[in-house]
C-alpha cells in the first residue's frame, strides 16, 4: 500500500511538466533581459564617464593654452617695454656720451686724443648694439622686417659679440606664414636658444637652418658648445618657455645634446592656411 503511494507521488503529470518548462523559459527570458539591461547600463555609464573625462582633459588643455598664451602676451609686452627703454633712454644717454667725447677730443692734447677716439668708437659700437637689441625685443619691428631678416639680424649681433660664425641657411621655396603671431613665437623660441648658447654653451659657432617643405617649416638651430646631459639637466624656465611656446602654434619641439657635442634644437611647424 505504502509502496504504491510513493510511486504515485513520484510520477508527474504532463501538465506539471509543461508548467515547469514554461516557468524555466520565463526565468531564462527574465534573466537575459536583466543581463541585457545591466550590459546596456554599463555601456552607457562608460560612454558618459569617458565623455566626462575627455571634456575634463579638453578643458584642462584649453586652460593650459590660455595660461601659456597669457604668459606669452605678458612676456611680449615686457620685452617691448624693455626695447623702448633701451632705445629711448639708454640709447639717448649713449648718444649724448658719444657727442661729448667727440667734443672733448677736440680740446685735449694729441696724446690723450687717441684714447678718447678709441673710447668714442666703443661708445658708438655700444649704441649700435643697444639699438639692434631694442629692435629684436619689439615684436612690431620683427613683423615689419620679417621673420628671416630678424633671425639674420640676431645672428649678426651675436657674431659681433663673441662668436666666430653665426650663419643662417634657407632651403626650399619660401612659403609665407599665414599667422604673423606665429612668426613672433618661433623667433622668440630661437632667441631663447641663442641666449642660452651665449650664457652657457661656450660655443664658437652658431647655425640656424630654415627648411621650407611642402607641408611644414623645419627649423634646426645648433651650436658647437660644451653641451649637456639632457636626462640629468635641470629643466629651467628657458626650456619650459620654449616648449610652451611651441605647443601654442602646434609645432613639435625637440632638444638634443650630449656633453662635448653641442646642442641641437629642432622645431617642426605645420603650415596653416586661412
């Protein structure tokens, strides 16, 4: 009797089996829907997160560019003011000193006259250097005389100061730079490089190459000084200024040096057409 009851309980009706199958299919369907929703939510969340991160990076980039641009404008205004001061004040004082020495030279004995003449020549050369320097600091003058001429003038000035040679070489067919402010920025980068050569390199020769290519202007500036170890050298404000200025005009900036082998600066400026 008991055995017969157990057999009956263990047997399942066709209706019960179909219901269980429907329930299983239903549960699997619900599970798939839930999984799909979770995956969609995760994808949307990641896209939104990536967009927020990208927006933050772009905002930071714009902020950094604006800071660099503002610093550059302040530096340009400062250089312009210094140029005016050199030309108007220091230049005038040297002019007066030169005239007074010339007058004094006519009132002294022949023995002293030669010394006064030499001093007068030194003052006149100093006046010439001051005026040349004041022009290179004024961006309006740089724009007026042009990018290449400004570089040539700067090299001539440095050659008179201490260098055996300071050469500018132009290759390719010249392509006008659409944005004149970019000329100023590239000139300031080269000025910074040349200034470092004067102060630290102990070089005898300077060279700048302007290579006009179809899509870009390749600038290579070099000296034959004592060089330095790029990896261990302290990153001063000069190097930082050059890098930030290059970034403002979307130009690649690369500085290489080895001890005893001088320094080479490479700027690759892509042409922009308005």
